[in-house]
């Protein structure tokens, strides 16, 4: 027996309710709308609705229409991948996505997150800038702000460079959808698939993923927890392999938190220049310095035309806006074209909002005032967590002491498997970033990265105690 | 003789003014700020400012500070690449970027543009939605709206699918930074470099660029100006080559404007299914239909889990917001991960604004009312331009008659070089899109695409007359 037309319609509606196109309490399309959409008669549609009503799936309200039953059991949503928790080995990519998901779960203390505490940012003022910017937005703004992006915003960024003694013209800057896009476009601009790229070891996992996606070959250069990439090791690599580009973070590196000393920066630039290797400088944390001196990027050197300096507002002002930039040196036109071919341009309203905020900030000290407060809070929180770790973790655990940013790097000792700590901690409501995320091999399997941007209080204190206890257990085997 | 310190500082400031870090009339950093930034003494900084003042570059205003001289000649900005105008041959890529730039030049009638007339959109209402959304924005919105993107927005999109009889659950949708990103991620999800992809001929140039960037091999399938991709030719291609994916526009194709008849759609789906080939369906124009019936995408078929249906709000509601989506079938998790690795997520404020707009639109008919008006205006404008072309162009020129969208496709005749028409028209302040942009070879060198979304009036009428005259001249040789 074939299904009648009203049964087919009822089944379609039921499936829409099951997949949450309509939620409990939502009004379904009216009988008239449903007739129009389906091409069926009023009688057929009415029969379908009455069938669903008799099944308790929807309820009729006189003079109003049909509603999804409030008590209807909500079906299980698409399940997160649970392989990770069961597996002996952590797959780097799975771990990354799992940690990102854990950051969205309010019951987990997200010490594994890469994002700063979202309450640290001047959201009401950003909202005002956004509202003010869109009120003044011309219809032509969509095309006027195509790559390289909004002119006022590029000029404000260039002025901040100038204030730090770095020569970057507004015309050298391309506004992007966050630093991730800046880095990806930069990598495309200076390499072809199959090329060699020198990266840090350990490195930001986004670099590892981008290199894999572009089918590049990576040489991991030893990177010191205090002094950053080792210039001698880099030079040896450049003498041995036909390296096309180097990708590094000169300040408050992710995950180590290290900053290169000035003499190492000078040597590194000299080495890159002699070997004619382009540099992708990921510099998203440099505004977050604790001392009185902002660290100087390699972009400040005379080699600047070969340095693609990538940064964003996501870590220091406006997470979620997804606005970054690259000061691309001689690659600026190539970057513009690559962007036009991939995402076309950064979202216009948020570009205008940031241009507005920075202009006002310049007059009233708004942005700089915010940054000073942010740096102070981040320093205090990092000190509190550092102190607790020193106090509570077993003596064999060593901890970094960065001068900025919001990451601590823990070496748990060779006999501890950080992936196990990660899995066991997650089961107890604490996420951490295991060292395996930051390398293509198992070199850092005994290390952890911890996000220190969250307020020191009962939740974070408990999280640190949980971790300390787990690490002690793992050491005792 | 080495330069003194004040001369060095003066030169740095002069260069900042030359590169427009500071514009005429801008106040320079105060002496005190400048001392702090440069680490130089007040006397040295004062000498530098006085040197620039004596050169007429800056002026002092008592009690206020130093300002960039208003009359200072602004230096020439980074020049657009002018090779194109001089070259005999049009390079496809250069032409594309040139046409995009021409769209930003207010003195050019941008008939070559891919963007609809920006004045066609409900900007004040979108601004209100944006202001309202950011006022209610939680600090956690940045992480809460990571891929797959804002839940309310995905549900609103799923409801529009449901209203058109297409089964797409909110969980199958990933919000992106525009359809360009949707298409790029889809291509990455279903291919590896070196794979074969079947595309239309002629095709949207974004498809050609994406395929080239991913190092894929393309098979161009003949595509009819009325009926779209030829199913027989596709079947032959799939029998001959190990094709991994097919990329097409089933409705109001760019550049032809064609829409596949229902029987061709059914055949095409059957062919793809038998050969197990994934489909990337670019469907950004389907809301812009002129008749009473919205065309049905291939996504509506039973093969939907293998169809990545890509669309956006850029052509029909909010250009410049850069918000699109992909209904990714079984590839949804892969798409999410690829997005996390490339742009992280779409900008949050604009996602929330569109969610707000669509929800209100649903209650008050706002979005649908806008769309009905937009369709009517686009149809009228296309008719006016079509009429003028028929009347003014030489008889050998044939013109398409699409039932939606805002493009006309002109076949000028085999003896006319559209690239020459393009170059000569641009010199007269009219841009068009030459056929060479839409193919990897010279197959469409006698064709043009014209954007008909602009108001019919003196400017557009003149532009059509200029083009008609140039084509007549080219025919006469």
C-alpha cells in the first residue's frame, strides 16, 4: 500500500521537527501557506496536521494555528565525535577540534582554549562604534571596502606602526577576516605546493595545519622556551634545504610564550636576508606585554619588504569581529588578489566599526587605556596561576615565565603522557592543550599549554588542583 | 658626513606623510609623545619638527601642536597595474581584478561588475538589526558562534529551505564569510590536488580560479545559453575521466543566465548518482527569479547528501556583510574543520544581525517583501537594457533572455574580439566583462557579459550606445 499524500506531508513536517527546523513552541506554517508551498489541497494539508496532532507532535490553538508540542522530546543532536576519549593515542587534529568544542561547553574550565577570557573586552563601546558606523554606511561601502580594505582602518593601523617606530604605509596593509586568513594568504603568496618552510618547534597548530593543507614540507627548528627560534639551527636548515619561507612568532610565541632577544632577532633577519627567504611573522600577541616596553617585531628591520607581518584585533580588542591584517611588504598586491579569489573581502560593517573605535580611541586614549588595563589584568591572572602551579604541581614539573600573552607551558617530565592527562582532565571538567597539538611528531607529548586569561577564583583554583593531582598520579604510574 | 639624529627623525616623519600615514590637516604626535616614542631628547625632536616646518611640510599652531600642511601636494598613490590597457592580449586574471577596480571608480559605468546595484538593499533596516543584535551580544558570542555558526541564523535558513520543499536540517548548514568561501571549502572537502572536476563552459571565473589554486584538472562541459549544462556531455566526461566533483549553477547561471529545465536537472542528478560524483551547487542567484516560480535546485533531489549547496545574502539582501552558507550534506563536519583552519569563523556581529533581520522578516514579511520588490526592479531594468541592446547593437549580435538574475550574455559574432571592445569601452568610461574571463581558453572571445542591475537612465543609456558603437566599428574592422 503506498503512502497517501497527507501521510507524506505529515512525515516531511515530522522530520523538520525532528531535525529542529521547528522547535517546541514554534508556530508551523499556516494551512494556507502550507497549501501554497506544497501545491496540495486544503483538505490534504488539514489531514496531515490532524494526523500530527493526534500523534501529540503538534497542538492546535484556536484562532492562531498549529504549534510544535512543548513537551515533545527533543531528539538527540548530531553527536560530537567521542573517539578521542576512548582512544589511547591522541590524533592532533581531533584534539584541536575537541578542545575548541570544549571551550563552548560552559561546564568545562577551558584552560586548553586559545581564546582569551571574553569578558576582558570593551563590548559596550564596540557596540556603539558598530551602531554609529552602520548608521553612516553608504550603499557603496561594499565595493569601496574591497581589498585592500577600509582606508581609515588601514591608516589607523599604520599610525600605530609609526608610533612604534615601524615603517608601514597604509597602502602596504590588507585587511583580512582575522589573522588566520592573513597567515593562510601569506603562505600562499610566498610558496608553491612541495616547497620547504621553516617553522618553530613547538609551533602554533594553525601553522601545522596550513602547511599540511598547502602540501608543503616543514622543517621544525628548535625553539627555546625563553629565547624563541634558534638562529644557528635555522641557518643550518637554510644551508641544507631550499627553504622558501620561514613562519614564526617573535613575541609571546604560542605555545611557549617566549620572546626573541634583540640580538637573536638581528641575527635571524641577517640569516633570512642572506638566504633570501621570506618571513611570515605571526604577531597577534605583541600588544599583550607585561613590562613597560612593547617588544619590537622583525618587521621593524630593514628586511621589511620580505616580511609579511600578520596580526588582528581578536586577542586584544574585538574577539568575534574577525578582523585582522597583513602588512605584506612587496607581496601586497598578490595578497589582495588571493583574498579576492577566496573570501572576496572582510565583512564591511565590522571594518567600519573598528575604524570608528580606533579614531575615537586615538583622541580620547580609549584603545590605549583599554590595552593598559588588559595588560595589567592578564599579568595579575598569569602570576596567580603561575604561583598556584609552582605550589601544587609535583616538583619535577617545570613552568615557563612569559613576559606577555596568556599562555603557560608546562613540561611534566619525560615519564608523563600529557595526552592521558588531557583525557582524564576533560572527564573532570577541565580542558588543557596537550603538547602533541603543537608538533607533527610526539616530541612534546610530556608538555601542556595552559590559558591563564581567566579570573583567579574557585573554578580556576579547582581546575589547577585537579590537574596537579592528575599529574602526580601519572608520575606515580 | 652622517645624518644627525634630528634629520633622521625628520626624514622618518616626512616619509610617513608621503605614504599617507598622516594626511594634510592631521595633527602629528606631540613633542612629548614623539620623545617618548623615539627615545630622543625634547631638543632633538623640536629640531626635527622645526626642520619640517621650514620646509613647509608641517605648520605649528600655538597651544595646539604641529599639523601636516594643508596645501602639501599629495604624492601619487600606489598605481594600478596599467599593463592591461596597453596589452594586445587580455590576461584573464588581470582583467578580473581590473574590472573589480573599475567597479570602485565612480566615473566608470560598471556594466562589467559582478555586484548588483548597491542601492537596491534595505540598508536602514539592516543597520537597525545590526545595532539591535550587538546591544544584546553576550561576551561569549565569539566562541558560541564558531563553526557551524549562529544557530538562529542556521534555523532561519533551514526554514526557508523547508518552505521551498527542500529537506535541509539546521545541523547540515555551515555559515561562511560569503558564498566564495562556501565554494572554496566545498571544493577542498571533495577533492585532492590533481583530481578532475567537471565545470560549465563558460563558467563563473571564481570557479576557474579556485580550481587553479587547488591544482585540479578541469573538464569544461558545454553549457547552453538557455538550458545550462549538457547532461549528455557530462555523462561522456564522467565515462572518460575519473571525475571527483561537478561544480555548476543550476539557476540563472553566471555568466549565461541560463536555468536547467526540470528534466535536465533530473537527468543530471541521475548521472552524478550513477557515477558517485559529488556536486558543488553554486546557487547565489536563485532568489532573483522574475516569474512566479522559484527555480528548484538540484539539492532538492534524493541525492542531497552528496550535494554541497552554496549560497549567500550578498546578492539579495546584504552586500558587504560577507555572510553565506553551505548546506553540506554528509560533508558538514569536514567543512566545519576546514573553516576552523582557514578563517576560524564568520564575523559574529553580522551573523547576529542577519539572524535578527530574518526573524523579524518572518513575522512582518520584511525579507520576502524586500525580495518581491527587488525581483520586480531587476526584471524591469533587465527588460529596459535588453530592449536597448536589441535596438542599438548591430543585427549580428545575439543576446540572452534570462528569467532571473542580472546578467545578459552577448554573442558579438565570431569576427569581433570582445577583449578589444572591453579595452576601448573602459577608455570611454564603460566596463564590461569580456568572455575570456569565463573560460581557460579563448572559446568565448567574441562574447560579453553585461550587468543589468543599474537604473535605466542617461548614464546606462549612454553606456549601451557607446558599446553598440564600438561593436559596430569592430565588425566593420
